[in-house]
C-alpha cells in the first residue's frame, strides 16, 4: 500500500467513525470554529492540533503528530500533521485547511512551475493535450498532497470536512481556459472545466508579484463541490462554545499548576466521552 492508498484508507475509516459517533466531531468542530471569536485566523492553527488530538483519542488504528511551524523550512511536503497507521506503519503527510465555503488553496506551488507550464500552450487547451498536462511531472503534486479541508459557512453555522478527489477531477477535465485579470481578480488564472463547461479547479498566477497565498492550485468548494468527497457526509450544524473562550482567557493569566489541574479534568471528560461512544479500550 502506497501513501496515496494509505490516505484513502484513513479517510474511509475517519468517515466511518464520524458516521457512528457524529457528536464527537460536532463537538470538536464547534470548538475549532469558536476560535474565530478570538481572531479570524486563530481557528486555522488550532484546527491542526485539534484534529491531530481527535485522531489520537478516538482512532486506535492511527496516531497523529502535529508537525508545527518551527519545522516549516525543513518540510519536504506541505504538511501540518503526520498520520501514522498503527497497522502498516506508513506515515502520511497531511495538509489541513480551515476555510470558509468558496475558494480553497490546495497547493502553494512554492517553485512557481504550474502557471508557467500552462503558458506554454495556446488556449483553450483541449483534447489529448489535457492528458499530457495532467500527466506532467509539474502537476504530480496534485496526487502527492493529501489535503483535509475543514470548510465552514459562518452565516448558516454549518461545516463540512471535504477531501478533493484528484482522480475524479483530472479525469473530468476537457478544457483549460486562460482567464484575464479584472474586477476583483488582481492576477490571471487558468481555469479547468469539465465536459458540461462546469468548474473543476484552477491554477493561479505565481510570478514574483504574487505571494504564496495567491499562487498555486485552487479549487472552489461551491463551484466544484462534486469533485470533493465529504467525510462528514454533508453539512453539519455547529455552535459556539463560549465557555471555551473563557477557559482560554483564564488560562493565559494563570500558572502551569492551574493548567495541570484543568488538564486532568479535561482528560476525565474525554474518558467519559469515549465510554459513551463505546470507544474505551
């Protein structure tokens, strides 16, 4: 089993766990998105450690390590957490995204090779050329990056865990168009369409003028929803946990002795949750 198949096995098991115990993931996602009450970007970083801990607590066939930002420069892949199968010992690098519904960056294209590659072709790109492009080593990272996307709709207070199905997407592409900059779009893009002229994904401009948060491989969870697989089997409702915000605020002005005491209480609560779900060892 290679890492791609190992990731598919993990997401299959993850989805099965969630289907049997939806309250566990609803509680976790509610806590994650509550962090937006503290700051608009706070939830993204905390989502990494939250999902890693969720795996460690509730998925006995897997364990997870939070890679952390300190190791960013030494990373060989765009990974936030590493998931290890306890059965096969395969280590799976996973990039975790926490985005609002809509545009979703799947790869930053650090070396700026995707957009220049597409510039070599006259648009619209169609026919056999599509297969050549999708099979080119420049786009191999589509297959290599395992992205777990936590998507939220703040107005509806709903969320979804989505995985982009690169196999389904690449096989569906029949046309690639160059879209000029304009309106709210600062830079041009290459947009991928299926046979019905419906959106699949896009590659954004990546020259020096564009930073890493603008360039690379993107998909839109609204326009290209059918090219995503939902781990939560659709949208689920979440709520804000205001007590958690109070806990954080008090924790920041208390000592490690207080943190130790609080941690013991939280561990006891996790044991209770496991027993209720029938997940106790």
